[in-house]
C-alpha cells in the first residue's frame, strides 16, 4: 500500500519525486527519489550523499535539480531511520563512525545503488555518485571500493585515505571540487590524494576554487569564511557547472 501511495503521489508531479524506503540488511533507510517525467526510456542515475547532518532539504533540492537535468537521483540515507543527528557534536560522532569504518560506508552506498538501480526509470549501467562534505568522502569511497559506477563527484569532501589500505586501480572517473582555502583539508591531504590517484591510474579532475572554504555549496553554512566553513556563490555556481559537464561526458548524455 505504501508503494502504491508513493506512485500515485508521483503521478501528479511534472518531476517524479518522493520518499523512497530501502534497507542495508536489518537497517532501515529512507531516501528521496526524483526523476524526470518526460524522459523517454531509461536515464542515467545519480546517488547524492549528504553532509554530516544527514539527509536534509539541501540534498533533496540537489536531487530535484538533477531530475531537471534529465537524471534520476536518489538522495541517500547513510545513518538510518531515526538516526539523524540533533546537533553538530552528534553529527561528528556519527560521521566519525563511517570515516573510521570505510567498509560500512561503502555498504551503505551499495544499498543506495541497489535501490536506485531497481527503479524502472534508471539505466543501471550509467550511475554516478556525488556527495557534499562527509558525502564527498563517500563519493570517493565509491570509486576506491570499485563500486559499479561510471563517475563520482566530491564537493568540498575529505580526501584522506586510510594509511593501511593498499592502492588499487580505480575505474570510475573522478571530479573533486575543492575549496582552495579549506582549513579542514590541508595541502598535505591534497598532495597525498593526487599521488594516490596517480598510483591508481585514475582518470581524475581536481579543481580548486579561489577564496572558497569548506561547505562552499551550502547556504546553511553562513557567509563568514573566517569560521572555516561558509557558502560562496561563485564557487557553488562554478562547481555545479563543472559537475554538469563532467557527468554529461561520463554518461554520453
């Protein structure tokens, strides 16, 4: 009955959009799915991984924008139903669990991929993963873990790789949209990431936006770069354009 109500709700909208329940084993998850109604045939799919506060209006808006570009998008739930953090302190603890257990993070991404690929609108062979902050770290994990995706995009995400993990070839195309003045991603992390990409023989693009700090795509971060995290309209607009061109090339779309 719930699935039927979901489909009826979609029928009234120019863009298919609504909550999408799925699971990772016993863990219940609740994502947000959006797709273009006017598309003929199957379209490429995009997973949207959230920042450390979990699935919010920001990620839902990104999914809607992607649907407007002709993609089917699933804004994913990483933490699970009822596990959204109440504040940044709690978010730090929750995100830290997944940063410390990359296999678990990859498992949550795999669950989202399975849910997206199961949708009738989606071409299962043309999937990308994008993410913001903590989600940007996850997008890179999708590439590092060899998940079945064509491309990944990290917006102001962490670049670090566990030191005990051996370098392996990376097949997915990678775009990193980085704040040039991000105090949470020091120059040594940038250098180590680029060296990792060279060793993995990855097809990657790294773009640094002048004057941008952490969270530059998110208006909720405020406008004071002195705090280390702040919205910057120029970087947000340019990075979205770079992502559009990158995905179009990766998908031949």
